[in-house]
């Protein structure tokens, strides 16, 4: 399941933080940090009937210089059907 799991992570990440997305003009340094994909840890696990759960959680160490301003409940969990390559649900 390693290949489908990696593909499920890539599909979910493209929805969560699309490649090439930039912060708005005038974004604070913290907002700029939160736009970076590497500011989030990822965990994935197989579920029933071809479903892979992918969870993104904010990693405070990536924006340590703004630690006092960080909201820790940022992230999302995705349910991805690896048979049809569709995102079935997102919990934010």
C-alpha cells in the first residue's frame, strides 16, 4: 500500500496547500510561514475498502520565530478513495 498511500498524501496535499500558492500581499511573516507545505507534519493510515486517511497537523517548530502567535489547531484530515482517486471528505 506504500505507492497508493504516497499518492493519497500527494492528492490531499494538493488540495490542502496547492503547489505554487502564495500568501496575499502584505502577509505577516507568520502568515507567510503558514503557506509553506513543510510547516505541516503528515500522517497517513489505511482504512476500510480502499480508503486512506491523511492528516496534516501544524508543526510549531517550522515557524519557531513566531511561536507566541501560533494557533495550534490548524490542519485537516482527508479521506481519500485510492480506487477512484477522489477526496471523499475533509475535516478541518
